[in-house]
């Protein structure tokens, strides 16, 4: 749980990031297999499992969010109604865009590897495989923080 002595900034944009961080932390406590690396979450159906988890409206998470956010921010973010989940997964939502980007990048690299092998450019294929592994092994929190899904510093407070 968040340290009650740490105040969360009141801007809606930053509050949304903290909201997502609380939701991710709650999910990963229940499903630790989706935590650690980009591959653990994005290549193993993590985004869909995360949405499924949130669709059950976990009451423990709701209570945490109510304790963390002011009533004004709760209303603005749609915490009580869980509207923030639909917003996160909307066509232009942050999770949708993040999934499309990482999966598109990994697919493009896989296709480039196949083309390099077909062209008998095995060194290039090997380099591309290393690039793919580097992307997949990247720390998940760093990746999510870069994609504006959450602040990376909040997890140091929660774990």
C-alpha cells in the first residue's frame, strides 16, 4: 500500500498514471507471472488478463484508490464507475496504443529475421534476434513508465 505520508500530485494526468500504477500493482500481487519483463506481460496475454481482472472490479483495489485519491479526483478519473478501465483500453487508450506498438515492433523484427534467413544473411538474422531478445527482456516497469502507463517511482513505494 502507498505510504500515507507521500502526497500524490493533483493534476489529472499525473493522477491517472498513479491510478494505473495502483491497478498494475494489485494485478501483479495476484498474478506475479505477468511481472518483471516486457515478454512476461505483453507476449503472454497480460493486457487481456489485466483487463479481465479489472472487469471484476476488485473491491480491494477500489478501496485503495478511494484512500489514495481525493473525492474530486475520484470523480474526474471515473474511479467509482471504473470508467478509467474503458478509457485505458479504448481505441486510442494508453494500453491499446502500447500493445499495438510493442507487438508491431516484435512482429516487424520477426519478419525481418525471416527475410534475413531467406536471403542467407545469417549474421543479420542473429543481430535481429538479439534486438528482439533485448526488447522482450526489458524491465516491464521501465517500459510502462516510458509509455506513460505509470510512473516508475511509485513501485518502489508499493513493493
